[in-house]
């Protein structure tokens, strides 16, 4: 992130003066830690957490460990704010009946073997429970690895024989953890621990509090604070709520959300006097940001932003939103200057193309340069959004492969399950390709989401059969993140789609850092504000950088190209509300796109004739693109939340709504989860808060609009050969006629001149 700050040219001067009594604060923190580790406090707040391996890995139900040394890796997060007291890892699955004595399953923790189990099991099923040594766990992410050392014979073994396998049931295997809360040192340099992405909650909760109903400046500052919190949590979905804090700090704990470990309070120095007490801040003219333990509970943390006016408060929030800022190792600091580069220079560096049809590297999809080794490698599978119809895509691969592999080795390029090309890795001395091009034809691409897989097939010179030695150490391939994708041809899809929210690398934006985007809330109800804060936090995580140019506030914004509206249905503007329902909550109008097998207008090389006829006022009635139905709901959708998107007067409008602000808050908190967010697609989606399934009206099976086909006149000629021949003869005859008339006129002029 340091590179990112340097790239932007951000200059932030922190007046981090030495704080009187800081040594006393450190001593206080030490005493708090000792108190939290005492037997009496060890039982306070004790809680049991359970995680399946399927949840930690984020993939299927069964994992198969193949070959003589099959492996499965996963990470266990340990939050800095929790102390693990007892950790159990349960492993359940099935083993091959061909395995002989000596086959074993080894469990590694951070590279150290902590347990071994025999894999020759009666009934071919195993159920192991391992007591994980908690002293070997560290705060943050702990790497576990299961290695199945498998054998079916004692001599001349083929290391990749099909009978060498062990299955791990990921749903039935997992961790049971007993833990108690623990304090962390109250220092700005520990913000990444206070808002740690190593978390045991699906959607950790953070409360942003004001002294009363927030002012417009405070609402804008809250939007930036939500982005800062989202930046610390990185990829972990975070629920952010707005609340009102009491003026006396000791009363806060009684109204603090039970499932939240951290809160951010903001306001004037006068309102925050009791919260700043004991930090030795004194009278300040400059805005101050501070961290302290919550009064009455040293295991919870407060982040405090205090300023004399709304402008300074927004300056504090902007500094908090910047990722990778080197905060000082103190409990508080004041912001002296916040110098941002000119907007014009930002636009030059970060301006995004209006149509995403240009070339872009794999790093834009979140891929990082990775080396793949061994024979069992699926390679990376990337999701690519295709916004064109009848366009093709080209992959230009940058890779390096090791020496000593068999000439049959290759890297297969697969899109949507279909192989499009193979890159040979056949030089025994190894090699490198900088721009090996593989084209994916239009017929293999879908409008919307597509998968792109780089599948390594690494073959050793000897497979180890017939008592021959086998060595896999030289099977290695590196695919670099500057591998390029580029789209060619086709017509751009013109209908907006909710899938663009769910992680394409670019959301609806036409400028840098969210310029041109407005997040508009219908009212300043705390639940409505909470929905907006949670949404902007999620969009920040999708975009992978702060959206500091986003307009965030209550009511309509100045004219913006891309608008989000958040609020209960009854408070939405009338033209915006029509995107969701017609008579909420008893009736919903759904427009379903006509499927591709229906008649869809296709332009085939006759654009000039079409435009000429249209200019003369002669035009065909365009075919309908949608069929629609109004569905009576009988009030059953009172508890549902909705998301919809549409283009209105040239602006893309996206709506999140529900019957009430409270239901909407719950719905947005559900929507930001990994599984639910990935299901967003189409024009309309609705879901019940707390459930896994979203229902949507999707465009997966149809073009969004009328499109042209590559080939133009050639396609028309192939479809109407005799008419094309007649037209060609007619054109030739017309050319001959015009030429003869021109020659005759030329002779007449020259002859007349000669006679004179």
C-alpha cells in the first residue's frame, strides 16, 4: 500500500507529539493484559466457535488427496482480540481400501508436524480428533496442511496410481474453539489489530456513533470512516451501523451492540470530553484521532475522532480512509495538514475507460504472480465479465517453466469448460513466453460472467512405474500477473446489470476513486444510514481502494452518472421506486427478457440502407425485448429486501430497498456475505434477510439489446447469393453506363474545341 500512497502523491503530516504520561498508559495497558489473563477474567465473555473446513476453504464438500503425497492446505484465523483456550480439529473422511500399513496422514501447523495418524482404517472410514497446541498458534492466520503419505505396495510403486487416495469431508471436518476476549494495546499503530481481518465472525459488526442526528458533514465523514474500516478488514464483509452515543462515556457499554468489539465515535471536543478524559490531550485547535479501551470493558476498543467543525472532521475521516497510512505508536495524534494531489492529476492516473473493451492485465482481476508445481494442479480459475455480444477475446500469456519436463507438458487455456488452446512446454532446458496469444472465439463467450482457467499439465520424464525413479521437483510453471486479456469486436451490452456490483474489478464509475458515483439515502434514520454505510464499505472492498470521490449523503445528490438509492420503498423518489415494485408490498412487476430463441433484431451489414430509410421516416416497429407480469404477493414479501438497476435518462440508477429501514438494514447485512453477494445478477434481485438464496431476473440466456454480427456484407451475401449476384451485375452495369456517358461527353468537348 506504500506504493499506492506514493503513486497518488499523498502527503499527510501527523502532529504526533510525545504524549505526557504515555509511559503510565503503557503500564496501564500491561496491567489490563495481566487482569484479562487472570483466572477470574478468563471465564468472563468465554465463547465457543465452530468452523467447518468447507467454510474456511470456501470450496466444495469433499476434497481428495491423490498420489503418494496428496496435500490439502487451509488457514485458521486467530483474532488479536481473542485468546484461544482450547482448540480441537476434527477430521472425518474415507480412505482407499488399497492402502497398506505405513500410509499416514500428517498434520502440520505453521510448517511443524503436530500429529500423525495411520490411514489403514477398518471400514475405510476415519474420524480423528486432534487437540491443537494453543501455544503454537499466533495472532493472525495460522497455516494448516494435511499431507497424506499413501502406499499400495512396498516396492516398485507407481506414485500416481489411481488407488492412492484419501478423501476429507470438509463439511464434517472442522475446528471447535473455546476462547475468551483479551485486550489489545490502545495505540493507533494497532488499528489493523483492532479491525483485524483474522476474524471468527462471518460479518463482523462495527458501530459508527454520533452525539445526535448527524449533520450533512458528519454523514459524509461517516461514509469515509466506513471505507477506512472496510480497508482494514480487506476481504472480510463488515456490517456497519449508525448509533447515538451518550455524552458520558461510562454509559456507553450498556447500549453497545453485544456482537461488536469495536466502535468509532465522532463529534466535537465538547461532546467527546468524557471520552477523551485521561488521554492528556489538553486544549486542541487541530482535529484529533485517538484510541482507547472502552470504559468498563478493557477487551473492547473505541476509536475517537474529535474536531471543532465539520470540515476538520471530514479531514480526519479522509486520513482514516487512506490505506497503509503509517500511524504513530501513540494513543492519539492530531492531523496538521492533509494534502491531496490535484484532481486533474488523479484523473490522468486512474481514469477508467467508459467501455471496458480494452486490454487489461490479470492483476486487474485480483490475480497475483504464482508458481504452480507438481502434477496435480488445477491452476487459477478467474471470473471475467464480458460486456459485448459477438465479440472475441485474446489472452496473451507471460509464463516461465522449469527444465527437465517431458515434451508432453503444456498449459491449457480453458474458458467456460471448453479448451481454447494449449501452450507447449516442450523445451527440455525450460523456457519463457512473453506474449503467447490464444484467441477465444465469440461462440465460446457468454454475455456476462465467464470463467477463464489456466490448467497446467506438467509431466515428468519418468512416471515411476516399473521400478524406475520418479522426481517431481522440477515440475514448475509460473504464470505472471501481467498476462493480458483483450476484447475485440462485438457490440457493447447496454443494459446495466447487478452482476457488476459483485466483483468485476470495476463498478459503475467514469472517473478516479469513485468520481461520478452518488450514494443517496432517503432519510437520516439510523437504520437507513447503516444500510448506506455497509454498502459503501462493501463497494470499497470490491474496488480494492478508497472511493473518496463518492458523494455520500441524505437526499438527492447533484447530477451524477451512476446513482445508488438506499431507503424504504415508501420514501424513494417515484421514478426510482418504479424500478422495484408497483404497489409494494402486495404486488411486484417483473420484466423478463425474451429468450434468445425468440425473434431478436440483428443488423447484418445493411447499416447504410437502414439509416437512410430511418432518415426518410421509414422504419420498422422494433420488436419487443421483454415480456412482463404483475405478481400478487398477498403481503408475503413484507420481510424481503430488493435490489434493482436500470438506466434512466442516461444515468444508471441502482436501488436497495425494503418495506422498512429495519428490514433493509438486515437485508444489506445479509447481502454483503460471500455467497449472497456473488449471486447478484440481472435487473432485479430479492431475498429474505438471513437466508442464503437470492432470487433474480437474469439476462444469462439472452442478448441485452439489438446487436451487429461480425462479417457484415459477407453474411448478407452468403444468405442471399442470387440476389447478391443480381445486385453485383446491376452495379457493374451502372458503372459501365456512367463510364460510357462520361467518355462520350469528353469526346464531344474535345471535338468541339478541335474544330474551333
